[in-house]
C-alpha cells in the first residue's frame, strides 16, 4: 500500500473513531494476561479455540484437511486429531459437554457457497458432516456457539456491526443440508481498543464465539474486544439481546480465537506464530442478571459503567460507516484506474 493509501485509511479510521465510538454500558477493568505463546509453525492461523481445563484445542483458519491441535497449558502441541474430510473454510471451534469437537466450516468471504457445514469430530478422529443452508442467501460467518442442549448457533461477520444469528430449523441431519432459521441480530459498536488488521473497522467484525461450561455466559469477540452476555436459562438467542459486558483485548494482530476454561476464565488468541494465548481469570463472574441497573441492563461486578450518552444513535453510526466504506471503495477504484 502506498503512503497516500495509508494516510487515507488512517484519516478514515480517525473519523470513524471520532464519530461512532460508543462503548458498552459496562466494561471489564482487568487486562488479559499471557498464559503461554504458540510457537508451533503448523499452527500459524489460530482461528478457533476450546478448553477442557487441562488442554487447549485449536484450529487453523481455512485448511485443506480436518485438523484439531491439542495443546498443553504451555502451548506446546501434544497431538493432532485428524480426519481426511476436506473442509472449505473452517473458522471456529466449540467443544460439547461429551468432548465432541465442532468445527464451523462457514467462512465465505466471496459470498459464493450454496451450503456451509459443521463437522463434529470425536477425540479419536471420527467425523460427521452436517451441511447447512441459510434462508436468505450467503453469509460470511466466523463465530460458532453451542447451547446447553448442543444446538449450534452461527453469528455472521458484518462490516456494519449488525451480525445476524442463525440456528438449525430442525434436527441436524447428516450430510443434510439442514435449513437454518434467523434467531436474531446482534449490534456491535465501534471501540477505540487498539489491534486487529483493519483499524477501527475491526472492532465491528465478529470473529469468534464461545459458551461457558455451564452455558450461563455467551461470548462473542471482534478483532479487538470480547462481549459477555448473561444466559441464566441457557437461551443463546435471548442472551444476545441483553446488554453485554465488554472485555477489551488490546494488541492482538488478528484476534479470532476465544474460549472459556471450565472455571470461567476467558481465553483469547491471535493468528501468527509467536502470538500468546491470553486469559482473563474468572471472567464469567463479571456477568450477572440480577440486580439490574436503573437502565435495565445487568449489573456487572468488577466492571465500570461507561458515561451515559457517550455515543451517537445507531442511524448516525451506520451512516458514518457507510460513508467511510464508500470512500474506501472509491479510493480503491481510483487507484485501479490510475494503473490502467
């Protein structure tokens, strides 16, 4: 990218920061601390993460074969669970209560897939394929959530911050496809947390998801922040309509992985060799449903309230983002025409 291009992007990012930063009503004050560093060159694009308390389970973004890396608490790879199934674009990982690992083969940057898929793989490597279809066309999806019953939820990656939530319309069938239904929308607001590959825009893009071991807390992450939603009854669709606690995850170059330890510790990681897995201990304790604040949002012990009215309304946010996106596209087209 040219110096002029970088300046344009910097200006647009600064404009977005100035106009649309609107923190959640509560945010965690404890910074994530490194647990260990991923040094294995086979795991260069950490995209999905899960934990059983003794091991980390990790996947690469994309891939041409099914692989789940089993890591010790020192981030060293102890073994690799493999299957010859050839995925299209794996983006996230979840671990069910019975130990089954669910891979979310749902990446679709170019919006050209007729079906997406889930792969359920046992610790011994036996895999079952479940194809899925959206009710309204293609979506790029990087976040997978499992509820207490094992029902999967997919959360899309949307540049405007309004992520769509989908779940199977009926029982999963293999190979399917099983139709998905819309289960709601999650609005993500821009923040000033540094990190990610695309500046402030990265704080709007959902890149991963996780559910606590007891199903009582649901987490979504962007390139820069995690959002913890209370789910006291295990209902993910209802949880994502509540006000979350924001946990900043600063300094991750391309943060896409998020998980919970069984004790409620929040884990996060970024693509790239030499990047750490970091932890916020007992993060689920930041979230509770009662008592409610005067505004109706859940109170959060260990969190601080952000100033009321600190951000503009949603229409202003959307308008500014659209203008910025149009300017970015226009700048790209201008540069392309100059080269002809």
